[in-house]
């Protein structure tokens, strides 16, 4: 992945269509390398997450082109390679895994990001009913070895509708995303054992995903 990170570094300094068009062949090579890597991740992860069976890597990759319609930053390209390894692919709302490759900012993540209102309500209800099970998952030794805590992004400042401020699990019920993030160094991405390492991180994530998927039943 060294060539891919190098391409992304150059793109960060030349984020314009003219430069990209000249270097499109390099991008296509990097994209293929990333797709091949994602396929490897899927093949290793399907061993413990059977719901990934039959998933194609190309259905997990996000486009490098940005949607700039509602953004102040009009630079046309993302500075990362991203893929959402979910049962059903990137468009699926089923909780899964995410891979983000960017120079100095790579990370692995998983869970449920920006759940729709009905899903968010179902997750909170499941935590309310089964808080002991949920807390056991996020405090598990294997989980904690890769993830410090669930994302606190956009967390509510008060209790969500239908719950009291004095609820014993109010800190969990205030969450709006149920994801965990594991940062990576560039050296991790370069390592020949990177796929095996990723599969270990994803396996530690599996109990959280299974709990969240149960909320969709």
C-alpha cells in the first residue's frame, strides 16, 4: 500500500481535475490494489462473520470523488481510500466494518454510524432492556485492547425522548452513533501481516455488530 499512500500524499497537494486526469492511470492502479486488499479482508473475516459470505469487494468501495454541492470546500477529491464491509455492501444499513486509508490518518472502525431514527430508537431500547449484555461487550478485554470507547461524536447533552435523565445507562442512551474506532499508523498499513491484523480487529468488533444487528430484527 506504499504506492497508494504516496499517491494520496501527492493528491493532497494537487487536488484538482487537471492533475488527477494526468495521473488517472496511477489512481486506477491504486484503486485495484485497495480493492484486492478489501477482498483479502472479506475472505479472512467471513470465517467468523458468516453474513459476509458472497460479498464482493467492489461493492464495498467508496468513490474518491467528493459531493461538493453543499460544501464550502470545493476540492473535487477525497484524500483517502474508504470501504464499508457490510453484509450487502456499502449501501447496506446492516452494521459492519469500515476501512479508511489515508497518510497519517488511517483507521479501522465498525458498528452503526448515523442510524436512521427508527434504528437509533431500536438500539436504545435494546440497550435499555439488555444493558448488562451490551456493557459486557464493550468492556471485554479483547474489545478494549483495540478500542478505547464508543464514539462520543454528536452525543446528546440531555436524555433522549422517552428516557429519564436519571436512567442508570444515560451515558449510553445519549449516544447518536454506535461505532468504535481503531487508529492505524502508516507502518501498520505497510506491514505484510496487515490483513491478519485487520481480521483480529474485526473479530473483536463482531460481538458489537451482532448486538446492533439484533436491533434490526
